[in-house]
C-alpha cells in the first residue's frame, strides 16, 4: 500500500470536503459568519434608522426580507443580529471549554476524592439549566448580552468537564501514556502534552454542538427579554417584537426564525461531518 | 444495592443543600435594597426601615438562609413582597398550569419519538430511515418558541381551530384546559421528539448488534418479537436518561413558552417577580425547579436498576 504522504491539513480538507454533512454545514456556517463580518462595514440599510412610512412592508426587491414595525430593513437586522448570536454562543463555548476541559482533565488525572468532588460539583451546576441561571443573574444584575453569555457559559462547563474526564480516563490507560509516566513526566505535563491533544477532536465536535445549542439558547433569552437589549438587533428579540404582528406581518416572525434554524442546522451538520472525518471509529458506532 | 441507593440519595441531598446555598447567595448580592425598590424613591427612611423589618431583611444572612431553608422543608416559602400572599399559594396556583404543560409535552415527545425511533432502527438504511433522520435533524434546529409562533399563526389565526393564548382555568373544564395547553405542549414537545427519536434509534441499533439478539433470532424468534421483547427493553437506559433530562428541560422551558401563549404558569410568575423585584418569589421558584431537576435525576438513576437487572446484582455485590 502506498503511504499517504499528503500533509495532515491537506489530508483533512480532502476528506472533509468529500463528506456531505461537513460540506453543507461548512458552507452554511461560513455564509452566516461572513454575513456577520460584513455587517461591521456594510448593511443594505442602517438598522437604527426608523422609517415609519415604510413600516411592515412585505419582502420586495428593495427590502429582501421586508421591513419591521419601525420600517427597519429586516435583512440588515438579520445581518447585524448574526454578530450577536455568534458572539454570545462562541464566548459561552469558550467559557465551557476553558473551564470544563481543565476541570475534567484534573479530575481524571488525580482520581479519588478530588475526582468525585469535582464531578459532584458538576452535577450541581447541571441542576441549573441556562434559563434558570439567566433568571437568577438577571434578577441580580438586570438583563443583557453579557449575562446571557455567563448563563450559557456556566451551563456549558459541566458538559465539557464530563466529556474531557471520560476521554482523559480512557487515555490514561493507554501504553503511550504509561511510557510517558515511566519516562518520569508528571501528571500535569502528560495532560498538557498528550491527553489534551488527543482529545482535541472530541472537544471540537462537542464545541460545534454546544455552539448550535448556544445560538438557540441566546435567542430564547433575548426573546423573553433576558438577553441582548434594544436597540441592538438580535434574532430572539426580533421574534419577540414579531409576536403581536403575526396576523398582518408574518414575515417578521418567519425570517428571524429561519435564520436561527438554518444557522443551527448548519452547525449541527458541521458537527456531524467533523465527527465522521475526525473520528471514523465513533462515526461507525453511531450509525 | 441498598448501599448504592443510599449513596445516591445522600449525594442528592448534598446537591440540594449546595444548590440552595448557591440560589440564596446569588440573590443575596443583589444591588439595591428590595424594600426601597418596592416603596419607590419617594418613600421615607422610616417606611423603608419598617418594611425591611417586616420582611426580615435586617437579620444576618445566615439566619435568613436557615429560616428560608427550614421553612421550605415544611412548605413555608415565605411571603411575596408584592402579592402579599404566601409564595407556596402562588406556586400551587401556577404549577397547576406549568406541570400539566410539561407532562403533556413530554408525553407528546415520547409518544412520537419512541415508535419513530424504533421504526427507523428496524429499517436501518431504508428511505424511511433516511427521511426520519433528516426530519429529526431539522427538528433539533427549530427553537420551540419559534415553532410556537408558527403554530399560533397557522392553527389559531389562520385555521382558527384553537385559542391563540390564555388559559381559562381548570374550573372551566378539563377539556377546555387541555385545549389551551395543546399548542404550547406541541411546540415544546416536537423539538424534543426529534432528539429522543435519534437517541432511541441509535440505542436500539446498538442493542440489535448484540450476540443475544442473534441467539434469539437463531432460536427462531421472529424479527418483530426479538425487537419488542428483547431489544427494546435493553436499549431503554439512554432513552430513559434523555426522557429524564428532557422533563427537567421542559419544566424550565415552560418559562419561555408560557410567555408566547400568555399562560399564567410559573414562568410568567418568575418574570413578573423579576420586574417587581420580588426576590423571595424568584429565589423560591428557582429553588423548587432546581430541586425538581435534582429529584428527577435521582429517579432516573433509580430507574436504571428497574430496567437493567444486571445493575441490581452488581449493586448488591
């Protein structure tokens, strides 16, 4: 058999792009991210500009997705809202990974009472769904995007901690880890040099799933007024404003909802595709 | 087995105690004086102080925590600042909306997902399986409150089959009550059904690959009998885990859905309490929901022993 001499990155992309889930998910995610990035320099209309004369217009060539009850262009609001959804969900994932993975690795490396205590601590956090955390944080500090990030981020910590602990426990029994221990390396060094790099694929895949869930959670919090506050557009807030206009301007609710569904679908497909590409063994087990 | 059960029960109690401290401390650091907020900026210092005394706000935090938690154990959750009635009464009044809603949506989720998941697993790789997987992938991406808005538009505004929102109360008849909860329950239950059907399918597929399934088939048992008698029960652990998690999620999820349908449940109570800074209501309702989630997780753990006799034997050893 001819050895595969392609560089790892090139090898990854050739396999990834041949995977249908990854390809579709990647395209959708890339479009949403680009839309958010472009909104920093350009939107078809100013999202803060009110135009009462042109309110509640149905989709047209001028306003692709129509206008809202203040005459604002819904397409422009979707573009700017994407920034918010991505930022909140992404930072929440970073919090989850940044705290959860070290906690999980630490628990697996030390074992015994510390492992038990850390995992029970996880159970306590797990008893607070993001929505309840957000309710408490809002009751104390008032609503806002930062509080949404904290609430979703806290929810993500035990998810990543459990995942990292499970993966690390399995890795600690492997021969190459034993070899590293025989070579005199400490637990912390082994974790940093061998355990974490070997679980990176798993964390990346879970990261995309948590990112997708974070988009829905952020929209939910904004919808009930606990997340991003006006006048900054957010998909959840747009749905909230659309609620009383449903009977005469259904496009106001349909468009932001579709934006959420397509983004989440794209991220889920990307996660599925990544799992297939990065961990073919897991993928076979799953199907 | 008794040892395992006792250990799980003790951990659940410890978790409850720590969670109660978290809830209490979180709302303890609230900026501003609740008494001042309730009486407004024009209130005299004497009036604010009198209210602080009557609410017990001038007692040390530890004393207040102990009195709050010991009250909760005997069902005394304190008195609402704004409604001037015991929180327990408010809770009972509202939970009669939220709990049936969560249970109905869980029923809808399981009633759809389990048969669909079994069907997809039994016909793995067929067009039906692929279709079910594609629809469930889409279902997972749909936020329940958006589905709720669409259901209101189609079923209430367009077809006028059901009311768009509100709740007539159970005294208007069980059927009327259930009719008001139907759309919210569908909106909550359908996205969960998408997740549960995928879990059911993959758990069943894993079980169908086991040796004892091959033995059952080799004995001459039909595919259908093997599936229903042997495979399904053995694949129930992940399904029950997800159902347990979903119930906890649905109970918290009612907070959002109640706002779409203007249902007078716990969710709306919490939001009204936040805006009125009625912190005792917020802290008690959050604590009750968190306690419910911890108890559900414990029950799910215990359900494993009922489903899988091997765990009972392992636990007994």
